[in-house]
């Protein structure tokens, strides 16, 4: 349980405290934007476990002033939200983000937008009658170029007030879940033929950095998801499988950004002029965002599909995900292992050295039901102490964002998983701060 007698140690002066959300998960007002791949995905029966959609979600589009008041009351320094590319493409779509950014600035909360959080305009995913080059979504190189154009439009409009930017959220999950396993939008099950998606997302990141720099931005990062990979045993087959998984989920997305190169053997599998693209992908960053939830225990294939953490891991993959025994789990079934965050960050510092810019934890949180959410408080308390140990070990950590401000549409899980510091009644849209909201509020006061 959260230790009341021994408060969380003080983080360095200037440390940035915040919370995170994403557009598709909270905004609603689907009729006021173009459709995204997630709208198409959720319209297919059986794709979302509770059959729900994000057409209304938690109606942040109409209730953003109420939600900014919750941020102000919480006392955070910054709010990480995402900008909906489909909304920006609709007439007047950027006006909403103008209003949101103005409201945040008036409340003394720093806006930190993420420019792509999985909601690709469906127009880029569907092959047009004319055979548009962008018809295959992230399988097409042209989508990265269109992304850079979109980034330029947003930066020109909001750059006078927005000073901290995030290009892409979790390209690993979008590649794996959306294009390799088919569990997320756009629902493709390409297995290893999804590798071009990873490359084009990374290229989009690099082009986005260039577009932001051209617009005068000076504080730019990415939000990559990472976690330690633990072999199921020291048997050679388990160690080999764990190494492969670690490359696929961690190094495939960190090495190109931080080192300007792919892990051995992967570069030749990518499309286009990879050497030239890597120079773009490796554009220097001002911070490196890490989304952290849990470590993963991995072993050799077991000859059958495995259900784990809401996903089906196919038998044909060269690894299997195993349970981490003797640790608590969240309502999502994810293991709670705070010390893995310390391990991850110190390991990154050792691997990347001076190539690792200052780190910001851009997401960390957990799913638990109920307004009296002691388990969430314990989770956050433990992970913040683990984060502080990484700081003490010499990792330059500059900020921490809780996922999430409020309960929302949790992708293929629908509304079954509740990650928020604030409960939302989906029938009335009433917001109710949870016990964890009050705990984080007191933490922020103590840190200052």
C-alpha cells in the first residue's frame, strides 16, 4: 500500500507533473470530424468486446472547460492530449484545439499535444477509385509525407502557445496490434509483413520533427512504449525467444530514433532507401517519452495460441508470453512490478549513453474499478518511488504523466477498463474525482 509515513522523495526542481489522454478515447463529437480507422473498426461486429464505439466517448469536445477545471484543481503542470488528424481535416476542426489550448493556458496548465495517437483518417486507409498512393494507410510511404503536411498545419496554428510537442504515440503497439495481430484498428493480420508499418511510422516521426523545427519548435519528443523483457527460464530456447521479443518491441523502435540504425538484420527488411530514411528518423530530440505499464515474461513457443492481457498471441510467433508469478495484477490482468521501471530506465541509460536525451514518462497508470481506488494509489506510489530510484541512479528524468485523467474508451476493450483518476458516468457524463485524484493532488502539493 502507499506509504503514508514515508512520503515519496522529492524530485528535482522543475520536474514536470501531468496527466495524459487521447483524442479518440475522450472527445466524442464524431459527426464533427472525418471518420478514422477506429470508426471503421468499431463498426465491425465483434471487434470491440462490449460492442461500444467512441462516437460520444466521454464528450470532452463539449465538456473541455469542465475537464480543464479538473486539471486545474488537480494541480498538474501539464496536460498531454492528442490532436485528431481526422478532426483537423474537417472544416473548422482546428478551432476546437485553439479553444482547448487557450483554456489550458488561462488555467496555467501547459499544453503538450501528441500529433498522432492511432486515429488515422480512414480516407488514407481505403484505396480510392483513382488508386491513391495513400490507400494502404501506414503500409504506404506516402502516409508519412501526408502526416508531415498535417503537422505543419497544426504547428503553424498552435505554435505560438504550444511549446512542447510529441510526434507519435506507441508505434510499436500500432504496428503489432493494428497491423500484425489484427486486434486494433485497422484490423490487419499481416504478422511480419507489417514491418513496413513500423518503418513508415518511424519515418513519419522524423518528418514530423523536421516540420516542427521548421515551425520554430524547440521541445520535441516521441512517446514510445517500453518494458523489460524477462526470459521464462535460462534455457537457451527461452532466452532466445525473449531476446527476439525485446528487439521487436523495444529496440526496433528505440534504436532508429536514438542511434539512427536498426537492430542487426532488420534494416534489410524495411522498404525504400533505408539509409537515407534513418537520417530522418534519427533527428535529434529534446526529450524521449517512455510509456511504461509492466514488464513481459517471454519464453519459447508453446504450440498453441495464448490469451494474455486481452490479446491472442498466435502459436506461429517465435515466442510466447508467460505469466509473471507471485505479483499482483490490475483489472486488465497486467502484472504490477514497479521495480521493472527502474530496471528499464537504468538499462536504457547503459545501452544508449549520451545518445539518450532527457526522459519523460509520458504514460504510466493502471485499470481498476471503483471511485475508492486504493489499488491505483498503491500502483502509482510504487512506480513513482521506482522512478525516483532511477533518478538517484543517474537517469535524467524530467517529467511524469499519469494515464489517464479520466475513464474513457479503452480501444478494443470498450469501456470495461477504467484507467482514470476521474470516474465518468457514461449515462449522464457526470465527472467524479476518485480517491486517486485526491492522492495525486496532495502529492503535487508536497512536491512543491
